[in-house]
């Protein structure tokens, strides 16, 4: 039993198990950035696959291992898959946190399945009405955390208020942002703008203890106006996928023009531009509001992204982000 | 009386009246792309401002002029401003179309005021439940038309179906796209994804006569999957503003990296990249579904963008886009 442990879903993600095993080894590299103790990781998945994979990588440096006989594929319907595969690596990761064999779980697998299993299996933190998915973008050294990115696509105003509170608690505890600024993603700056949902949320956020700066338009995300952007899960999810697609499209255009002008440009410079909208720089998406630390990586995660996600889980645990969320929400309830 | 005339709101936009007057002159330049007959334009605004402005530009080449004593500013509340300023240039443009002194209006002014005045003043085309704002992006020569971009932020499913029909009629008539492909902006490809609104809209679009390819995720917009993207007006508006802000941010990063690497890159190459997401290349946003052609340009429009918007209005009129919309909607009602 070690509630400081991190359960890693070895079977989850497009490049699993190679990327997940490489990521675990990388996180524990004594010459790397993270230098985690191997004992802190609990590898969850097919024990033969894990054993063979570790053997190919020079042996098990000290990881704990838990067998899970089933794998939920990326394209499966989450609800059906969770019912049909009780011994999946995702379900076993959640089980490890539930039974306090770990304090956090990291999965690059089926997002819907991780959210569903975690929400049902771990339950909500005290005072939390609905968990939300938070993603942090590193916009030229000015991190912006957006939530909800799709856990709750038809929220109520009070859910959005809680996302503001949880997001602020997260960036303060884990990113060290003092007195974080919170904004609400909307179609205009005036408080009277938007749907009934957004008007009510603006009203309630104004009355909440968070430092609420009001409504934001889409373009404001990039202008260092706020540290936390609150969105309904539908809009948040559309926006996140749009940013990924648009960045790829624009950079393709830039490369084409550079080539047409016979301009030499290094891969390294391109990578630095991409880094700004690649949330795997910070690890993965955090499911905030459940009773445990849950990090959901991008399905396309490579070893570096897996290691970053493990590092993010460790930081969230060590910073006691969930304790901070519960405390902040208790203050919110009192003042509301 | 000339219903082929285009009423131009000379007072609207951040750079008015200089940009609007320059744009009108440019549209009629006998050596330019558009070569419109000056008689086709009806300049609407303060007649002294217009007269002085034209004098500075070598005299009136033959524009008709209609006086309007008031101006609605960009930041004013649309509903209040329309009530308080019955003699505004926006209201007079709408009046000109209503009285068949013009068949189209072009304004770079307060979007809400133009939408409000047009919707109330012109009424809807036969069969149209709610007008929608359509914007066309030129994605490397593959134009994509998105609607609604904010006329209707809390639509019903049947409104979204009509946006699909109107968008398809528009791109077929005005952009020459044969058998246009239509998609629905959502959070996943499966028909079961999204809010109740999106599920019902998916269902009804599938049964409609448009060539509906199903749900799209945000990133799909850039992948030449469809010609028309249907969105609810809230999401559409957030997305449009996000694209503008994000493009500026990413290109700033690119320029910074190029500079750091002492790479010379021409302004011209950058302009070609920007052109792909600059909808003023196609003119402005079209308010589809009202009884008249209404083009709303970006507030930041320069003379070129104003001229493009005038050209777009002329093309929409000449292509009889509204007749096409009425015809298509009648087919939709029959088959529904």
C-alpha cells in the first residue's frame, strides 16, 4: 500500500506499450529531469507484455506491476467497454487508486473510458458537483489552463463556477501562479453576452471568491489576460481539437512558403513553435474534482509525453491539489 | 429605383470613412479586378463627409448618395442604438434595400446592429426560420464556409438543418462548388455524440436533401472534408474569434524564431499564409436568410476588404443566391 504511488496504464495509447514503457523508464532516468524513484510507479497491464518489454529495456529497475488481462481500445464506446471488460488496464488503474495502492493514475488510453471509470470508481471530492477536464497550454512561457475540455458537455452555471474555483486552485498549487486570474469563454466581453448558461455563470463567478476578470472572446486566450479559462465542455472540446488541427495547418503553410522561398529552417525552431500549443509539455489533461489524481495523456503520446504526464501526476500529488480544491470549494459555498 | 444597386455604409468600421470611400473607388477602378459601374453603388452616410471625401479622391465618379445624419458606433448596444438612432447609416442602408432602392447592403460597422436592423427591417426569406451568419475561409484554395457565426446563439435543431441547406445553396451559387459536402461541428464523429441539440440536428440533417457527411471535430475544418460547416452560433462565434487570435499568435512565434535564427523572410510570404484564414479575401460575412443581400465586413477592414465585400455582394446578387435558398428550402420542407 502506497498512496504516493502512480498507476500507469501500460496498455493505453496509440504507441502502447512501447511508448508507455519507455516513458516509465525515462521518468526514472537518474540523469533525466524527473529522476523519479522506480518504486513510485505501478505498471498496470498484461504482465507478460510488461515483463518482456522491461527485459528488452535492460530489466525491471524496481517498478511494481499489476496484471490486467483486458485492454479497452481507443475507438470503443466507453460505457460498453467498461461493462464488458472489468479486468481492463484502465479499470485496474482506477481500482489501484480506489484501494489506496496508488494516489494517482496516468493513462494515454480511451479518454471517455478513463473519465467514466474514474468518475464512477473514485467518486467526487467533497463539495464537487461535476468533475472537469483541465488542459494547460504553454503560451510562450505564460501557461493558460482551460477547463472543462469535455467531461461535462451540458453543464449548469454552478458547474462552471466550480471549474473556475478548481482551475484556480490547480494553477496556484501546481504551477505556482499567485492569485490566478479567471475568465469565462464567451462571445463578447459584456456580462450580458452569451447564452442563459453563460450569463448565469458570469453572475455567479462575479460573486465567487475567485479573481474573476469577466468574459473572454476566443482570441483573448493568447493575450495573457488570464491564467484560467472556464468553458462549457462542448465548446472546450471543440476549441481544443480546433487548436491542434489549426496549428498543424498553419505550420504546414509556413513550411510550404519557406520551401518555396528556399529558406532553410531548422526542425528545432519548428519544434519550439509547436511546443507552445502542445499540452503534453505539461503532461496531459487533468480530471479535476475526482477523489484521486487522474492524468489523461494524448493518445499520440510518445515516451517524453508519458514521462511528462507521470511528472505532472507526481507534482499534483505532492502539491496536494485535491486538498486545495476541497478547501477552496468550502470557501465558495460559504460565501455563495 | 435600382434593385441591382449596392448600398454601402460609408460610416461603418474602424477606419471609416477613409477605408469605405477608398474601397468604393477601388471597386470601380477601370483597371482593377472588379470594375464595377459607379452607378451601381449607393453611398450612405453623412452627405458632407461623403462629398468632401470624394472631392479629396478626385470627385464623384458617379456614385449615388443618400444622407444619414447618425452613426452607430462599434461599441454601442445594438438594440439601444437602433432605437435611439433611426437616421443611422445602418438603418438607412436597410431602408434602401427594403424600399428596393438597392438589392444589397454592405457594412463594416457594428455587427449586432447590422444583423438586428436587417433581420427586423427586411424580414426572412420564404421558409427561413432564423437567419444565420456565413463566413468563408480560403484554406489553400479549398474554400470552407462556416455558419452560423453568431446570429443565433441558442438555435433549435431545425435551424441548424436550415443552415446546412442555406450554406449549400450559397457555395453552389456563389462559389461554384458542385454538390457541396456539409458537416456538423461537434465533439466526435459518431452520430450519438454531443448535446441533445447536436444529436437531433445530426438526425434531421441525415434525413435532409443536403449531402450530409456527418459530424466533424474542430480539426477536420482544415482537412478538406467538407465545403460547409454547420455550427450553433455560440460555438461558431467562439471558433471564428479563436482562429483570428491563434493565427496572429502562431505567426508571431514563427517570426520570432525566424528572427532568432537570422532567417530573412518576406512580408509577401507571410501575407500569403495569413490570406488563408482572412475571410475578407472573400469579402465579409453574409447574413443568409433575410430578404436581401447583407454583407457584414470586419470592423478592421481596409480599402481592399471593402472592395472585396462589394464584389461579394454583387456576386451574391447576380448569382441569385436568395432565390436558390428559397428553392432548396422548399425541397427540404417537402421531403422532411
